[in-house]
C-alpha cells in the first residue's frame, strides 16, 4: 500500500462504528480473524490490519489512491473530448465522469433540439384541414411525435451492444436512443474501472488513444 500518498499531518479519514469516510472514498469495517478488515465501497479493495490505528493508516493511503484516480480521470476526460471532436468532426460529443462509481460515460451522435415544436408547426395546418377537434388533434400529434422519435432512432441511433473486459476494467457499448426534445441519438460507451490505479496498466496517452479509436470506429461502422 502506497502510504507515501498521504501528505504529512493531513487527516483524510474518519472512522465511526463500523464505517469509514474518507475525502475520496468510503466503506465498511468488519472483524477479521484477529484483526479488522475495511472494504472500499467504490472499488471493492479489502484492507486488513491488526489494529484500528494500523487500519486507519491503510485507509488514508487508499483514500490517497482515489484522489489520484480522480485527477487521472479528469485529465483523460479532457484529452478524450478533444480527440473525439477531432476524429468525429461535426458529431455531438459528451463525456460524463463519475468518480465515486469509478466510471465515465461517452455519448456521440446527433443532438435534436425542439422536435415537438418543429412537428407542431406542420401539425397545426393538418388538424385544421382535417377538421379535428382539440382532443383529436392532441391525440394525433402524440402519435405523430412517437412515430417521429422512432424514425429518428432508426436513422441515427447505432444499434450495437457488448462488453469488452480488460485488466483495468471494462468497456460497455449500447445504443443511444433519442427519447424527446433536446436528446441525442447515436452511441453510448461506458468505461468501468476495476482498480483505483488504472495507470499501472494503461497510461493516460494509451487510454485516450484506445477509447477514442474504439468509439470513433464503432460510430462510423455501425
């Protein structure tokens, strides 16, 4: 355990009863043989010690790993966004990072703004021409809106799905369907990290290159 990650004199962790709360992670504490065991809720790592004082030290070091993980994630997200915008020029790109869940989410596709308003402009004349009542017009509009959503998904959503498992985590792919106004149709990719230290397996540059090439290739070919 990299105890050196903890700055001297800085207390990151509080231990209360059967739980611990760090600045960057939390978890539960259990009796274990002749000592104690702490299990991180974020990454599942188990920390074992013979005393509470020793366990607190291990937890503080592990909390430091999660701090470095958060910084790593922030850097790769910024670089990944720039790389995807370059590779998929003109395509909508959004990346969300979830430090506590140890994951990031990538969305690429086409963003549709006011679908209902655009449809409504055309629909008003139709109701008048057909002599529909207000309720009939509303019902017809709802059906037309549903059909328009289905049409957009058929044309723009990328219907591919699967999971790729790697030493440092997993990449999960699924279609990104538009469901209403201001929504996106295309592709969604989740990256789940199974370790708080992914840099031990893949550098920032390698990670960005891998994910960007993977997402761009799927989007173009699907």
